[in-house]
C-alpha cells in the first residue's frame, strides 16, 4: 500500500535527530521537542488556481524539508510513520 497525496499536499517521512546532546547526555522521549525535519516521499499535483491551471510545486521527491512545528497529520502505513502536510506548512528545503 502506498500513499498518493492530493492537490497541494505532500507526504514526508520524519527524520529524528540525534537522541543525545553534543556533550553526550541522552535525552528522554518526554523531554524531546517534536521533530520538524523530514524527507519528501510523495507530492500531489499542485493546487488548482482560479484559471484552471495547476500551481507548480516548489519541492520534489527526495528533498529534505523543514516544516511548521504542529502542522500536518500523522499516519502509519505498513508500520512506517509518515506525515501528510500542506505545501504551505513547508518552511524551507535543506540543501
């Protein structure tokens, strides 16, 4: 089973950063901030504009993106966790 996003939505796999600080201290799950970085796994066709054409998407599959902290919907497919976001929730592409 795969996920195919519609319109201006994207599907990302969440990238968890290291679980310990640079000083070597391990951070428990309860103290961690929510991750805000993910790899784009699938993109929709783009939003339909008033003139009937589709707005092009600024990102592509494989890009690593930063997204707004509390955005998107968490889903689990085949025991893999994904997040479905609107393109407007993507803040930047990490290059």
